[in-house]
C-alpha cells in the first residue's frame, strides 16, 4: 500500500466535519499552548482545530476547520502522522495500524503502545518513550520477523487496553468505545 492509500483509509474512517464537545481527545495536547483559544472540539477529516492551527502557525476558526480541503488534510497526515514520526521506517505489516493509531491517539501514544508490546513479547528492553529511534526500530523489526501477525494482533490488544484505560479515567469516553474497538479490530490479522 502507498501512503496515498493509507491516507484514503484514514479519511474513510475519520469522515467529515464533527463538533462533539464531549470528545476531549479532539482538543489534543496543543490545547494547552499559551494564548491558544479553542472554539470547540471540532475536526474535519480527522484534523482538529488545534492541529490545523499548529500547521498554519496561527489560530484558526471553526469555519476554517469546516472548509479545510482534502489536499491540506492529506499533506498534514503524510508529514505529521506518517513520515514525521517515522512510521514509514516500520515493517510494512505495522505501518497502516501505527498510522491509524497515530491519527486516533497521537503518534507518540502509538509508538508507546508498540514499544510496550515489544517489551511484553520479550524483544526489549526498549524505553517506552514514544520515539522511534534506532534501537526501537531494530527491536520492532526483529519482533515482526519472529512473530509476524501475532505482533500486529498484540498491538490491536494493547490498543484496546489503552481505550479501556481512557474510559476508566474518563467515563464520558464510554460512548466512543464501540467505534474505537471496531477501528482497532480492523487491523486484526488471521494468524
């Protein structure tokens, strides 16, 4: 699959414009930037108001999020959520799932989940720091060569555990559980 195909899958999963005030995840870490003001918890094609603001280097309005074009979304995804976090350096089997987790939960969270799986599978130790450095990439490559689909499926399980912890921490997230679970299970491989 090409990055273009991977982004098309992300766009299919993310859909169009949404503004759900109960979805705190849409605010993202950029929400805490000094001087930033977020009008809503809104996304378009999965790109949040905070992400688009950061991308353009200025505060954007809800209308700018609503009218963002697909080319901008694709460029953001390709650079910030695929090549930027180095998902393109991962074994091909893991690229689509890591890209999807990165879009859904943030690239650093995606890497931390995979680092945890690698450690649990006995291919560590790697620091669970959210960075795909040379040591982590080497351990992931070794784990994938040895485990194949089992590594990908362990990542699905770890992702589901992550969502369960999010719901436990913030019960209002329970309304997203079904969609999150279905999204994670799209990546389960038949071993």
